């Protein structure tokens, strides 16, 4: 763990204007698909739950609901979409999802799925597009109320956001941003991905303080991992983040079903059995405790 001191690019915490004041609500974004945003969110949530803390996850990706399919499979009943349209209340969209570890411990997530499986055929997505223009403030208020409800009833809340370059319209991203307190970012080791992420942060999340930047799927060979870690000062400055976590690629994180509910890797493996989980466990505890370092801290393996 390395601590970097120095001036930040921008003091985001001085100009934070968010809908959710409670600091236990985290949103996770990525500038492109396939870099492990949802997998990172699920694993961090699982590692926190294993410490006997309650966690809620909200699937904001109505267009490609990976979190829903990962933890629930096919969802029946109202979800986030129905809540945003005013057709369901916060307690009506929550699902309890249970997993049992290899040691026999039962853990539970509270999950808000993206929508009912029939939402598309009912024309609800088209209706949302219209109401984002006509009833923006009402939808925003419902989103904030959901986050406040979850923040009051669970220890940690994770909002899993859609990729900004996808089909979600700009007003939707801005409403999503209003429903969180901290922003986590997931990128890969390709330098241009960080540039894309910075651009989208300025577009949709300019007032949110950034807690952790996860650099994920780094090839687990010494020279490439070391090269990625060497970029820590640059990433700290670019995002004014509190932490930058360097996660080596580990097949255990992605050894899950292609479709249908699948457990997190941390249910089946101990962090000591996975290099990726070692880093994520450290990050999970920083999130759970909302640790506030004096400067930007790099979380990475001591030896690869």
C-alpha cells in the first residue's frame, strides 16, 4: 500500500452536490463494457457481507441488466424501472438473494433488479424515455428516495451504473448520479480507458467525490503489473481519488455461469487463494469503513 501526497487536480469534496447525503452509498461506473464493472461490484459487496455487514445492490442498467442476471437470473416482479415510473415503492422492489459459502456460512444480499422480465413487451422502456423529458424531477426524486431508503436500512449500498457510451440517455445518467454519494470507477490497464473515464465523469458525475479507481484485469505477469502500478500517481491526480486499486486478472472471478444466477468468487474461494480477491478485500474494507486517507493510496499486491 503506497500513500501519495501532493496537490489534487480538483477538490471535488469542496463542491459536492448530491441527492444522497449519507456516505454509505456508492455508485460504480466504467467508460466501456467488458472491463469487469459488475464483477468488481459483486465481489466487493460479497466481501463486505462476509464481515456480517448488510449490503444492497441496485441494477441501474435497464438496457443490459448484468447485475440482475448475475444475482437473480430472470426477474419476476417490479424493479428499478417500475419504481422510477411510480408503479412501485422501495420495499416492493427489493429481493433477498442468499448464497452459502464453502464453509457453510449463509450470506444475504438485498438486490433491486433492473425491471420485470415483461417490461419491454409492456412498453415501459419507451414510456421512461418520454417521462425523462416530461417528468424529470419526479423521477429524480424517486431515485433519491430509493437510495435514502436503502442507506437507512443497510450498511452499504452499491448502484451499478450502465456504460455511458451505451443506449441510456443523458438525463438518465444524471438522475443515476443524483442517487449516490461516492463514485467508484472501473477501468482496465489501457491508458485510453482512463481518458474516456475522465471524460464521462466530467459529463455525468462532475460533483461526485471519487472513492476508488479500480484498474482491473491487469495481466498477472511481473513487468505488466509493475507498469500498471507505476501509473498510480497519474491516476490519483487525474481522478482526485482516495484510492487506486490494482486488480490482476484471475479466472476465479469470472468462473461463473454464462446466464442465470451465479455466486461471487469470494463465496467459493478464500481471498488467500486469489490474488485478485486479496486486493479487492483490502478495497472492500476501505469502503465499508469509509476510510479517509490524507492523500491518495495505492492498493496492490506486494509480490506478484
